[in-house]
C-alpha cells in the first residue's frame, strides 16, 4: 500500500489556495454568498486554470484527469467556497455525461465550450413531488416537427438561472412493463426562451449556487437535443452515480477541513482566564475528534476515488464516503462553532457560512437514508423500499 499523495496533487492544492488568495479572498466570497450569485467570469478564470476541463478528454480541450484528481480539486474548492464546489461538481458531471453518452457532433460542439467556461449547463432531475422517488417525475417531452416540446416543472435545479441550457430528465415514452425507469430521456433544453421560466430559491445554505425552480411551458429543444439513448435516460445517469457521490463526499471533507483550521486558529488566539482557550481540555478534545474524523472521511473518499480511477467497482465505497463525509461535516462544523462561541454566529466568520453549507450534505445528491437502504441491500438484506 502506498499512502503518499502524488506530487501533482500537492501542486493542485497549492494552486487552488493561491488562486483564492489572489483572486477570490474571503471578503469577496462573503459578498457572493450574500448576493446569492457566482458571476460568470469566475468560470472563465476557472477554465484558464484548466479546472473546467478535468473530466473532458484532451481531444476536446480538457485534461482527461482521473476522479481522484477531481476529488482533490473539489476538496480544496470547498475548503474556500462550498457553493462554488457544488457548482463545479455539476459542471463536471454534465461534461462527463456528454463525454460518455453524447453523439460525436454533440461532443465536438459542447465539450470544448464547457472546458473554456463558454457554455454552462444545469442538470434538472428533482421535481416538486420529490427527489428521492425521482422515477415518479411528471415532466414530459414530445417529439414532432423535428423538435422536442418540454412541459413540466423542476425544483432545486442548481445553476438554472445562469445556464445556457438545462439537461432535463423527462418522460419521452410510456412506462414499459411497469418499470418506471424505462421511457425517460435526457433532453438538452436551451434556457433563454419564452417557454422556460427560472425562479431562484432563497436557500439557507449553498446560497451562491444559484439553485432554482424551473417551469417548462411548451419549451422547445432542437431535434438532436437527446443526450444518450432515447428512453434510457435513467440508465445514462446511473453510470455517473459513483463519481457524483465521491465528489460530493469531497465537498464535505473540504468543509470539515476548513472548519478545523478556523477553530484551531481561534483556540490558539482567544484567551480566557489568562490562557488561550485551546489550553483547556474541553476545547482540545473536540478538536482532536474533528481531526480524527477528518482523516477518516478523507481516507474513505480517496479510496473510493482511487478505486474508480483504476476502473474498479466502488459503489459501496462511494456511497459510504458520501454518507460518512456529509454526516461528519454536520457534526464537526457544530463542534467548531462551539469553540468560536458568539463569533461563530457572526456573518464575517467563514464558519457561519460553512455551518450553513454543510446542511445540504445529508440529502443531496441522494439522501443518507437512501444511501443506507442501498448499503443494506448490498449486504444481502431485502430491499427496504
Ligand atoms: C442546494 C441544492 C442543490 C440541488 N441541486 C440539484 C440539481 O442541480 N439538480 C437536481 O435535479 N436536484 C438538485 N437538488 C435536489 C436534491 O437532489 C434533492 O433535494 C434530494 O434528492 C432529496 O429530495 P427531496 O428534497 O425532494 O426530499 P424527499 O425525496 O422528499 O425526501 C424527504 C425525506 O424522506 C426520506 N425518504 C424518502 N424515501 C425514503 C425511503 N424509501 N426510505 C427512507 N427514507 C426515505 C429522505 O431520505 C428524506 O429524508 C438540490 C437540492 C438542494 C437543496
């Protein structure tokens, strides 16, 4: 076994930290969080660093990096600005969907623009009726006159307001043999048209991510807008689930690491009764717990990413990483908030933002209850839902 991280990962971590110090300091991040928006220029700057093309092949202007590299980048982004990391995961997953399931023409048209930050895409699956029972979705697309007409509603579509197009999971064909997973397709629907209305949601956490509800009222998509096979959209999505869970886990590793940095510094700087508060066991012990749990979730996340990067099955490890990292981030941001006392609640403290952002983890992109259902089944127990 080799636990030494490759030098490229250390360089990547360093370049992300330098980027934030130079171009996106904490005061700026706070402004974007309060404005609930990440300006589009940021993605151009990301593209210049090569961070948008990680999951894109070199022939289309990307770097063809593995998932482990993606997890390292994601952890570092999240350490600074989790909303940005969440959006980056979305961009990365949409690029991978095109790369693995798009036609040659779609790849040639969209992948270079995605790598350059010139084309931004959202992913619309969840509907008001629920994200867990996603196969109950009711958004439909019909094909006539050489175009697709989309009708329905999506909820919690990250990025929808800024996107050039939304990859919409919708029903294009009837349910086959009572199998709801059949007959769904992914339709790339241009956003800027009268048939698409986007309303930004006022969320408590991940505020700058631009998560919105979207209404499709006879929205038109071109005849060649299907990504992947018609009626097989659900199976197209399944192929990227492990990666999505690993990258999500990396977000919560990043949040936990950042919370520890902040609380540790505070424990050294803040004095009470003539000593730094970090001299008291009641402050030291929770920080030791956070450091231990951080090491655990980083290890399991990196292991899952390593397995996927080496073409090995990793469904359980990816699910466990997402479960462990998201629950740990909740626990650890809470512990760290206690160390900061009243300062933890002040908006100028990045911990206040991390504490709110961590709240997304237990239910997105999949709820931890469903992760446990999946793990139970994998252990040979009957399906529980
Ligand atoms: C900031 C943010 C960004 C998001 N971005 C996107 C995006 O870009 N695209 C997109 O499509 N979606 C997105 N989502 C939606 C997200 O994926 C869903 O919130 C998630 O899938 C959970 O769905 P839900 O909120 O409808 O909860 P529900 O599905 O209503 O679940 C509610 C509760 O019931 C539990 N539950 C349901 N069924 C079972 C069962 N069988 N066994 C045990 N427990 C069960 C769940 O675990 C959960 O605790 C985003 C959400 C947020 C908040």
